[in-house]
């Protein structure tokens, strides 16, 4: 999972993936990645499980961003 800038302004993003719809079981977290204010996570996921992602602005600030998901391997079910 990776966030990217969309439009003008600063978009300091925070990613929170969860394994439950009530957002109680957080499986990872990222605020700033690779010296930027954008978030990026490499997470190993299990097949047949629904995952939920909360994308917020740092300190609940406004964001204008997009999020990308990429399946790296069908064998490992790893999302980047």
C-alpha cells in the first residue's frame, strides 16, 4: 500500500490496515516513508480474509491523495 500526492498542497498521510470491520485489530502502521510525508506499507496477508484500511491525515489534517495497492505474488498473497 502506498499513498501518493494528488493535486496541490502537502498531504501528510497515515495508513492503518486492520483485519476486522470494527477497526480494533490493527495489523500494521505507517506515517512517513522513505523520507517523505507519504505512507507506504509492505504487509503479508492471508487468502480469504477481508482487510480494511484507514487512511487519514497526520494529526487529522486534511489530505488530497490516492492510495495504490499492488499484489506482488499470488503464492505469498503479499500486498505492497
